């Protein structure tokens, strides 16, 4: 057990092998404590429990494992209840799926599920669920590399369970579905397959890829709820090598299927993603140092994905997948203003501070990052920094209340006056608070005459 497992050697054990000490070594100390709590609970209830899925895959690949997913051959919800009570943690129950989330006092989360079988009544819809054995549970999973388990308790701690050849595929670097109907049962697996392929530098196994193409051709993605699609799209955009996954999904026809035939993949995608990543690092450091609002890197990448697509289509796609109001605002403002903003920021003489302020005011952080990325110029970056660090924190010397006291009613005129006074303050035409108030009073008096 260690806090920061370094890059460890991948391991390809035989099914049935004892992985107890490997498990202890490759879990972070928090995940190790969680596993021990599950072992204790399993012993006290006499119910078999297993760590399964992604964490086992990652452990074997030599990656750090920070949390565990547990499957029990018994009632997962009452197991989770006992686990939470025994460890003085909390439990959230998802009765419909026979799963529960246990949060231990230190904040470690453990997903506990009843070993189950799933029947797909309709493609793309959520399945009907029945209790089953571990092997049946592993069979319902998306890919063989995600269908391996390690026993935790009550006995045989560390026994490796690989019923469906997951380790063989892990070693060969293959993403393989568990059965031919897999993509039709759950089309989100199309995006998941590409995501894992990209993340680990694996290949989708030939037959699996043919099934994936068939599924895309028969438009199964249209059966999936937009919310689930959204989650998968965001997950793709969060991957480190997102651009490869994005291109691969385009080749497979997924984006045209989801976004419509007028969607265009931007040219020079890799280069653009790289510039965006650099701009994301620039902003994150700035935000951390100066306490600015954080940005969502996936949203910057989403903007990139839409950069060669007309505004109307982009807006339709963004609202269809509920990518959020901010996303929509960022996209619209960006498409409408980007060229103007860019030209402005890139000209040698960028005019007054107030012009810079008005140009950047209200832009979402993601839009600013995107602007830096597509501009690729140092001076664009410096101007945005000037806006964020120097201009935006400035407080106006005259506010709406002051104008009201001077006798000006609320309304559009007040807004214009405040802007005019603030611009003069930014540009140094008005130099003190006192001067600002004198000027304000003068303007208000002139208007009321
Ligand atoms: P990540 O590292 O991206 O979190 P993960 O494999 O842990 O990868 P999760 O989405 O957390 O991914 O899913 C946990 C496990 O649940 C998977 O390893 C897989 O066994 C199973 N699973 C998840 N989604 C599906 C799906 N759509 N169909 C079948 N099994 C799935």
C-alpha cells in the first residue's frame, strides 16, 4: 500500500492466481482501507464480495487505483448498509439497480452492487435487472478488459477471477465486446470502446469494430437518452488524447449520426487540441494564483469541436445534448464576437483600456482560453491577462445608487451613464473618486434641465 503508486509494471496473471499482495501494494492507502472494510463486512455477513471492473483493469496495467467498485453475491443494499454502519460511514441507495454508494468517514467512496444479470428489453433503454452470480455479472459488462474481478472476502482474499479472457485481451491490447449484441443493447458502449482504445493505446478488436460499425449504420445511438449521450461525449472530451478519440468517432460515423449530416470536423484537429491544452494550462495556473473562476477543459474542447460548424447548427447541437447554458452562451458569444475580439487583440495598437474592457467583459473563461488557443499569439494572451488581473478587479467610483441619490431614475439611461463614467475612470480621464462624483452630478443636472 502506498499513497502515490508510481508507474508500475503491467501484470498478466493466470485466472485463479493469488493477487492479494499485488492488491495491497497497488491500492492507495485510502482504497486499501476501503478494501479492508469490505473484507471485514464480508466476513461478518458470510457473503462473497469482489473488487471488479475498471479498478482491476487499471491495477493490472500498473496504474494507480484510488477507489474500488464492489460486487457481492447477495443483497448489495443490505451489505452496503452493514458496511456503512460498521465503519460509521454513510450510504446512498439506488434501489432500482440494486446498488448503493457507501462513503467512509475519511471521504472514501465504495460502490457496492448486487451481482446481477441484465436483460435488454429495448435497444438503448436501461435494462431490467435480476440478481445473479459474479460470472453472470461479469458477462453483462461492456468489454472483456472491464470484466475481471479480485475476490475480497469472506475467504480467498486476492483470488483473481477472469472468466472471459480479459487478461488475454489486456496483454494483447484489445477492446473486445462480451457478445455480438452488445452495442445494440447499449449504444453508449460505442463511445466507451473508442475512449478506452485511445486512453490505453489499444485497438478495438476486428470483429468488435465491425459490430460497432454495423451498430452505427443502424442508427442505434438515436435510441439513447440525450443525458446519457451527453455524459459519454463529455467523458470523451475529458480524455488526455481526446483528439484521437474524436477523429476515430468521426471515421466511424458517430458524430454525423449524433450531430447531423451538416456537422464538419475541424481541420488540423490535433494541432488545435494541442494549442487548447497549452491555453488551458496557462489559464489554470493564472486562476490558481489569482483566485479566478475555474474553467472546464472539456468545454474548451467542445468549442473546438464546433469551430468549423455554423452558429445555428452549433446551437442546435449544444442545446440538444443539454451541454448547459454556459456552454451555449460561450458558443454564441464566441461565434458572434470571436473574429472581432481576435482582430482587436491582435492589432499592434489595441486602443484604450476601456475598449479592452468592453471587448472582454462577460466572456466565459472557456471562451477566453479558446481565443488564446486559436490566436496562438503572445499579445492576445497578455491582453486577456491585463483584462483579468488589472481591469476586471477595478471597482467603479460611481454606482447606480449614487446616481439615484443625485435624482436619476433607474433605466437604460442610467446604464449608459455608468458605463460612460467607468470607461472614463479606466482610461484615466477621471482620476479620483471625487472627480467622478462631480462629473456624474454635472451630467445628471444637464440631463434634467
Ligand atoms: P473510468 O476509468 O473511465 O472510470 P471505468 O471502467 O471504471 O472507467 P465506469 O464508467 O466507472 O468506468 O464503469 C465501471 C465498470 O462498470 C466498468 O469497468 C464496466 O465493467 C462497467 N460498465 C460501465 N459502463 C458500462 C456499460 N455501458 N455497459 C456495460 N458495463 C459497463
